[in-house]
C-alpha cells in the first residue's frame, strides 16, 4: 500500500468523524429541546398564580395570542407555546372571547380551554315577580345589555312574534332563573334564552290544562303574575289562586292592588284611594276579568298554582302583615279580618 493513498483517505475519515459528531450534537440538542418543550407543556408557570381575565379578539393570530399570554405571565415561553400549538395543528382553531386563565394551569390545559372556547361566563339571577323594567335594570348591571334596548326589544312586535309569543309585550315570559352568559352576548340572545326557558317550563300538559279550564296560555301567565305579586308565603299560592278563580267564576272584580300599581306611571310606593279609582287596562278594581296582560314575570310555582288552584270557597283575603293572609268566604268575614289585621285603633 502506498503512503500517498493513506494520506488521501485522512480528510475523508475526518469528515466522517465531523459529520458523526455534528449528528450527535444535533441529536442531543434536539433531544434536550424536546424534553424542554415537553416539560413546558405539562408544568404550570406558577403554581400559586391567581386567575386573570384574558381576551382573544376576533381575528387575532397565534403569534399575538402567545405574546399576550407571556406578557400577562400566564405562560413562560411564547415560542414554545406557538410551536406546541402548531404541532397540534391548532393555530387557526383558537376561539375569540373572554377567558379566566392562570399560570397555575399547564400550557396544555390553557390551550385546551382556548380550543374549546370555555369563556368566562357572567352570572345573572332573575328573581320571581320582577317586571320587565326591573329585569332590564338588573341585566344592565352585568354590563351585558343596555336597559333601554332591553325594554324596547320586549315591546317590539316583530321580535315578539319571532319568539312565538302571542302578546304585545314579553312581560310574563322572561322566566325567572339563574343564567350564565359570555361577554358581548346580545340583548336579543339574552331575551331569547329567557323566553326559551319559559317555553320549556310551560309544557304541553300545562297547555292542555289551561284549555280545560277555559283559559289561554296568556291568561294563565297573567293570572300567575298576579298570584306571584300577591304571595308572601309560598305555601299560600294555591289558596290565593283559588280566590281569583272563584271571583272570576262569579264575574266578580279581582280587586288586586298589584294590578293597580302596575298601571300607575312613576308609582311612589304609596297606594291611595284615588289610585283605586283610576281607569287603566290593569286596574282590577275598575275592570272585570283579567287585566290586559301580565304584571310581572312569574316562576314555575305561581304558574302551577294558576293552573291547579286549591278547591275552596274563599272569595277574599287580607294580609296579616306577617307574609301570610287571612282567607274569607263572605264579605262579613272579610270585613272582620280587615278590622283585626289592618285597621289600627287610635
């Protein structure tokens, strides 16, 4: 073998060694890089971190989202988060909205929240017996809908028809319950959800019952709204309902104070004799039968009471001033109850 031949082979051997070393370096570096990303994905940036509101605006891309997450200290490395999201082929699947996020959650968990659109929800509890204006004011406090816009929609004929409600107003059909809405929910969607809940509660069985009694659904909702406003003790709903059913059956005026109050503009909280003499479509001291529509938004128990009144001969009731009432069959009994519970001795 010649000396020159062995010398020619030396550069080739060195190149192979260099390539091998480079391969080992890249492999080792890549391996540790992989471990680094894997650790980033699984481990929270700070186990003691509190939740923060984080918003993804419509049209924001992954680069901006990752940058904002790091800026808010929700994740520790925007580059790793970007790479991980691309590995999951999810860069275009992040949903816009307002989120409650924390560095105590792993980036993997955070990405899952953003992909599923688990946005922050705002709790709204509508108590039984509120009227439209009261509901509108409560909705406005959650910053979800302006009260004027809310009221206008509840009186918008075309919108009411679109919801399948046979009325000139949505009074009575905004079902009282606890609701959860994401930020930027429209007024239309809020109202549609409430009315939709009413439709679920007022079953076909209840519709059939109303028909059997000779009432429309609107009549029952109207009656239930009065029962709701007259009731202080929940157990008395069927009794109060029986009084109104009995009076309607005898063609007597309902003579319900809450109906008078509903028809008074800017009521100051003090009902007077002159108010009882005012002729409005709601004053049941002046008109016979039911008022033109509901005076509040009743709950399920008041709707049920309107459909299934107690079987009594009561025609009157008066407050005992302890949330309960004294029920009477005759005007003489009623006058005695009024004297006992309402009239004060000088």
